[in-house]
């Protein structure tokens, strides 16, 4: 028997147990527990129904095969073959789908994301490339029907950004974009290069799931909040009031600054959202440290030091180094057509996780 069959039986047992608990007056009285169990029950329902369908098909196949062993009536043989031809293809598809449904869901998958892009090695060219990446992700979000909002930015004198932090709001944003964390490398002739020599520069991308108040509780007494006048490129003043906000989380030393809004209140709100997401990431990274070795082989570990992708302009090529995927659609990718790469990354990630299920 396949190992995932045993696990599916365990899911069915859990489903039945929750069903029983949901009719328990003590559970009904505890709304937090009732709501939590109701959500788990709803999550398990689809896989339980698919497994029930699989077992019915399996029973039909076994019945048809038994008939074929003993039948000498042509009509009976024809009916049994028809039953086999109808059941087997559906059963085979379910055998592919059911193990995938056993892969534990990432609790952050449905969340909005905060994306942080910073120019890395390469000076001005790295900052210009950071601007290219920002446009790529905002175009991808636009194609997906998602909303984007700049949270914080630091413009570069030559164009692009030294750093830009922005929110992408949309169902399943994290599930699609979580694989983008890491070092992105560009190879091209910079506009400022007179000799035509190809330069290699990098920008780093971090994709953080938005943290709700219920995810991360922040003690206001542990925050140091400073206000100052915002400034533009080159240090020029762009505001005559102290609207820019810097928040320091003293226990961890995390610092977030926001100055894009003219309102101090709006800058503080944005800074708190970024801080909450960074704290969530820090806490989860510490919790996952024990299983880091097991995750190393998996796609999308989110290691920012990892060089994940190269954008080669002379050859019009994009290579994702984690899955050895190369495409010559550089222009369309930089215009936000990322689905081919993202789908390949999701598939590779599922294959790795399936090894733990099967």
C-alpha cells in the first residue's frame, strides 16, 4: 500500500473527530476554539471528498476485474470493460492529485506581501536594476489584478532606487512571490559605460508576508520613535515639517524608516506594518533554524545571500539557478510576465515536499 494512503486515512479520522467536536456544547461555547476547528474542518473537506471518490473508483475497478476473471457472457464482459475504461483514468489522475493535497499548506500563502528591493554590488547600475525589478513586480501585480502601494523608498541620483519597500495586496500574493527572495544578478552594458563593456551588478529582494496584529504582538514601550524632516535625492529637503518617522524595536535592534507620505501619522502606520512583517520573519527564521539543513535542498528557502537568478541582456536570457531554468524571454519577464518561472518553481518545490509525503 502507498504510504500516502495511510496518511489519507489519518486525515479522514481527523475530519471525523473535528465533526464530532463541532457538535460538542463545550466547544461551541468556546468561540475561538470553535472557529479554529471550523476552519480546519473546511480545509480538510475537499481532500476527504476526493479520497472518498478515489476509494469508490478503486472498488469499481476491483469489481470489474473480478467480473472479467469469471464472466463468459459477452455483454457482462463489455460492461466490465466499460466500467474499467471509465474509472481507471479518473483514478490515475486522483493518484497524482491526492499526494499533492497532503503537502502541508503554508499558513502565509494567502497573505499580502511586503517586498523590499535594495541595490547591491555595482553602485549606480545596481540601483537602476533595483528600479527595473520594482517595475517587473508591479507589472506582475497589475496583470494579476493586485494592488500595489509604496511604503518607503530612497531614490538613486542616477535613476532607480537605493532601496524601495512596497506592499502588494491580493489573494495568494505570498504563495506566488515567496520564491523571489534572494540575490538577483544583471549582466549588461550600463548607459554610463562608454567602452561598451558588460558589467555585472546585483540587487537583493526580500518578500515578507504581511503580519497582522494577531500574528505579532508589539509592546509599544519597547519602541523608540523618532521624527525628522524627510529629504530627497542628494539630501535636499522635500518637507518643511517633521513628518518622516524612524521606529527602532529595542529588543531586536530592528530599525524602520518611512518618509514618503506628508503625514507623520501615515508614515508611522506604514513603518509599523513593515516592522511587524520583519519581526514575523525574524521570529519564524529563528523557529526554523533547527530544520534549516532539511530545507536547504528545497526551492525558495528565502536565503537572501543565495544568487537565485541572472538577467543577461546581451543574450536576452534569464536563468533561474535553483531549478536550472533558462528562458530567452528577457523583455517580457521584465515587463511582468513571470508566470512561466513561478509555475516551474512551484512545481519543483512540490516535488521536493512530495518526497516527505510519499
